[in-house]
C-alpha cells in the first residue's frame, strides 16, 4: 500500500503539479494562493483536501465502525471503491477529460476533478490501514512514520540504558522499526518507478496502482467471501 501511495502521489504531481497523498501541501498552497490577487485557486486548494477527509470517512464506515461493533470489516468494498476511482482517473485522462498530462491547473480541463479522485482514493486507503493498525500505521505519507522511526531508533540504541525490565518493549520496537523502514522504502520505490513511468505512459501510469488495488480486492473477496462460504458448505 505504501508503494501504491508513492505511485499515486507522483502521478498527481506529474499530472497537475500537486501532491495528493497528504493534506499538508494543500494547506500550504492555500496560503500561497490566497496571498495572490486572483484567489480563485485558493478555494480550490481548500476544497480538494476535503475529499481526502471524505475518503477516510468512507473507510471509517466500512472498516473502523464494523471493527468496533465486532463485525467483519468490508475491506473488499473499500478496495473496490479505490479501484473504481483509479480507473476513472486512468480512462478519464485517456479520453481527455483532464486535458494534457502535465498541464498546470490553469491550463488543464477538470484538473481539480482529477485531484479530487486521487485525494479521495488516498483518503480511503489511509483510513483503511489506520483502522486496521489501530492508528499505528499510515501508508500515504511519511511524516508520522519518520517521526516514529526516529523515536524507535533512540529506544533501540539505548537498550542497555533502559534495562532488563524493558526487554520485551525494546524487542517489539525492533519489529516496529523494521515495518517503518519497509513502509518508507516502498513509498520511495513507488515514487521512483512512477518518475520513470508517467513521462512515458501519461495517464496510463495509473494502471500500476489499479493493478495493485485489484490484487488486494481479489484477495479480500477470496478471504472474506469465498473462503467463509466454503467453510460453511463443508460444515
């Protein structure tokens, strides 16, 4: 999922010069655009990240609330929503809905619509992983993960200082640090790959995250729907 987020973020940046997997950049752009004479784009920078929020809320209904109620989370619906949105971005770009790939928001047609689709997708993804990990893991941005990594490394380096009573705590920190390094690495790899793919493939580059989401969707359908039915039939 971190790899996919890196590809999506690079796609949004190369398609219309905005990062889409986190909200921080939009807040910064809002401040910049609002200071200009024409403030029309400022409100766009304020509205688009709301769809990241809406995506997280959709995930909350499908995953988090159901976990709290001790029901099976509907991961397959969350991944299906993501897949549909990514395919709309891909086919819409091919059909010319968003104008030329790489055009600025001023030059593109429906550039804000593309940003909305990608932000919504990232919101669903981040909300899903956050709920599953109990607010420990995020995959669409690296700020929190990097902060946790720094704190974790200090804990590991001071293992002897913490003493034997904290041995289990430090052992768990080794596992968490490995996970954080993996997330950061995969996000960077996704960004690097996307940096080579999008200039050549344009909007078709979004087929990469569509493929990874499709794999996850099929996996969830198998484990959450097909496997339980087989067990019921066998019983």
